[in-house]
């Protein structure tokens, strides 16, 4: 498998992992982050800014989920640029950075901080979900054939 294809596949595995874990945690605890709502809010703001009508809730959710999977796949695929055997560490660092961004960037970007910054538990879970996705992406890269 070519390095770029391997990185993209690993990134997709990490992105799916992050989203599946988010859905599981969201159904188990009230402290779970609502990254889905944050993404929907961001997309709605973008659509309004360009003068496009915001679709109904179901459509907005679907488009946001698809965009989240694509963007997180590409983001986690960046681990492919790490040298040699550093892919797992790179995945972990990328995941932690994404989690911290999800907690601390919404406010400065003009979005609600409520979905990911409702307290210590929500912040920790947010970072952990993305961190897990990054670690899984790194492990997937190592496990995929050369």
C-alpha cells in the first residue's frame, strides 16, 4: 500500500473511531461533549454567511457528520508525514491537539462553548475522544500492510 493511501485509510479509521466513541459516550453520560451540535452550529453560520438557507435539522446533521468524517480523516492522515516509526506518537499528538481545539477554539471562532466546555468532565472527555481517534489512527497505520 502506498504511504499516502495508507495514511488516508488510517486517518479514516481514526475519524470513524472518534465519531463512534462520541455517539456511545453521548448516550451514556450527561457530561459528554456535543461536538455534533458544535459542527451543526458552525455549518449553519457558514451557510448563513454565504447567503444560503440552512437545511432542516436532519439534513444539517447528515451533512455535518459527513463533513466531520472527511475533515477528521484528512486531519488524522497527517500522521503519515511523521518520520519512520513515529506514526503512533504523531496520531496521539494530533488527537490531543484536535481535542484541545474542540474545547478552546469555539469561543474565539464565534461559536457556543457549551457543547465542549461545560466543565472539567466535558473538557476531559472531548480531549480523550479525539486522543483515542488519533491513537487508533496511528495504530491502524502501523497495522496496515506496507
